[in-house]
C-alpha cells in the first residue's frame, strides 16, 4: 500500500516548517544565554538549573532545563503546558512529564489546575518556624 501523494506532500511541508521553528527556537535560546546578551549576566534563569543530572538536578540544555528557563523568564506569569510546548517546541507529553518532575523537585510551583509558574521569592524563603528551630 502506497501513501497518498497529498499526505506525503503535507507531511514533508510540516517537517520543513518544524525544522525552521526548531532552528529559530535554538537561535533564540543561544542568543539568550550567550555572553554578549545584555541580560545574561544578571537575570539568567539558569541559576536554578544544576548540572547534576541523575543526582536530582536539571541538566542545562535538557528539555526540562529549557522549560525551567522559559518559565523563570516571567516569574509573575502562569503557564499552561500547551503554552510551554508551543514556545519551546517540546512535545506536549514531554512538557507534562517534565512539569511533574520540576514540581517534585520544587523548582516550580503549581498555581492552579493545569497552570504552573516560577517559584516566587515567598516560596524560596524558609518559614519563620523553621528558622528558629
């Protein structure tokens, strides 16, 4: 059984479009964290990304690392998995599983059903009860 020519052309066009989007996203990513980028020295969200991988951290450049960087760029915003997927080019199922991992590792917070965001300064502080113990 041979595929329909229209289906082949449609899929080929989609692949070309996705490759362009991936190249553009990679370019934006590289520009964002290059040494020449004006905000890279002060507000780089990679401070929360540790290079420990299997020991519980998030590897810089991994899908989870890209997602964390994207979320941390706008700490005041709430993000839905679909938004993150579209912005980063990461498959929606991968986004969902990585959000769960980032939440477990307390690198992000859940702000409502299906919405996530960067940890706020309030979330990062140690509660006063624990400070005195």
